[in-house]
């Protein structure tokens, strides 16, 4: 019998029997695989803020399931008190939505998923509360199913950009642990692994939280991928040596002009890659593209606690007491450093404002086509 690996666990799951959010606690990986169950608003908010669940797509899926769970609790509380009017329900729903949305400001999928659930509630204002709860549950499940399909489609498009035997560098974790399956930046790698492409992957450790070392290297190694872990400051060396043919990274928000916000250090990788003529591809679901954000300068960058830099991974504090610490969680990669943005509806290239319009047009056409075929 094959030994169970981290890829056999669900990253994010809604337990429909107990109405609990079930996740892998990624803060204790790779040393320990711990599955935790969340039911309260505080528990769900903490899990997102403390990076127990992380990665833009996974955060979106968790938020959708989380707001459903909280909405059901609101409905049960109202029913117990004999109040079942929409206005009261919706007021409390919005309070919980805004609370969850405050957990992490940079990843657009958090607000995207919550707003999608909000629009569903608004569209059913003339229906009973129980009908709304049932619809929210179905929508949360659908968002997860869509994420799996989206990641596989991104993988197929990404795979068209490389050839068997290529060297690929990735930064942070945009793998299965950041989504529900396949990942975004790792989706081409996993599909290539299934098809015998024998990629050689270099995973940046990704300081200060070490998602590349703890998560990407862990899951790729578990899948049998030829993966080599490197420190962040080694990326130039492996590129100069000619060992890297392409860079695949995920992102948390894409601006309308193609600037992308991803884990801190991504812009360094992209700058170095341009020097050594290595193409950089951003793997991003269309839900991550924010056409209301004109450029990367408009993206709010989350600031994390100083302790993540000075002491988080050390037995003893490794910086002097009282030292100032600058700890942004993300940086912005300028669009001119990016060779293409890989979405589930195709690959966008410069000028991104125009290619995004084509991507969204294709998305709408395919959506309408499915709708008509279902009628």
C-alpha cells in the first residue's frame, strides 16, 4: 500500500455534516500534519491571518465556506429568538463578512469570494432565510470545485510554455497547499510530472516565513518531483549557470496594467530573471485580476509582525533587542518584467490592459455557452 503523503489531504474542506471548516494547519508543516476544525468567526479569522490557511485561492475557498458557516449560525440564532426577517439577517451577515475580510488586505480572492457570497444573498432578499442558507452552502461547494478546474486549466496553459527536461524556478508556495488541487504556479509541474516531462525544479526558501522550504519543497518532493531547495539569494547563481528555463510564480492580486503583488522577494527574482533572459510567468486565476486597481502602486501591502524576522524560526532571538524591522508580506512585480500572465482562459501578454479584456471576453463567452447548453 502506498504511503500517504501531504497531497492526499484536503487543503480546505467544508464538512457538510457538522458545518465546520476543515483545513491543514500549514504553520506546523512539514514536521507535523495537523487537521483542524473551525466554526467560530474568531477561529476562521485567526486561521487566515496566522497563515494556517494561505494562498489566494485557498483563502477564497476558506472564506466562502466560513461565511456560509457563520450565516447559518446567524439564521439559527434568529430562529431561536423568533426573528427571521431579511434585514436583520443581512445586517449581521455584513458584519461577519467585513470581519473576515479584514484578516488579510492584499489577497484579492478573500474579498472576491466574500463579495460573491454577498451578491448571492442580496439576489435572494425576497426569499426565506433557510433558502438563502441552502444557496450559500451550494455556492461555497461550487467555489471549491471551480478552483480545482481553474488550476488544472492554468496548468495546461503553463505546460505549453515549457518543454520536457526544462529547469523551473518558483518562489513561495503556489502549490496544492495554496489551492484545493494542483496549485497555480505548480500546476504545470504536476501535470508535467504525470506526463513524464522530468522537470528540474528550484524552490526558493522564501524568507521570512519559509513557505518555499516548508511547503513547496515538501509537497513537490512528496510527489516525486526533482526539486532542489535554494536560499533566496541563490536565484541569480542558478539562472547564470543556465539551469533555469522559466520562472513560474503565483500571485495574490493583479492590477489592470499587469503589475502583480506576490510574496516578498518575487520582484527580486523577476529582476534577476530579466538580466539572464529567463521568462517569468505569473499563474493567476481571473478571480485574482482586479481591474479596479489601475497599477501595482494602488495595491495595499500587508505589513507583518517584526517577530517573524527576528525570532520566529530560531531557538534564541537572532537580532538585537529594539532593532527596527520592516516586514512587508508582499512586493509588486512591474509588468515589464513579466513575460506572460497565465489564466484559466489563456495567456495574457503586453499590453495587459488589452489582453485582459480579451481574457474576460473569452470567460464571458464560455460562461454564456455553458449557460445555454444547460437550458
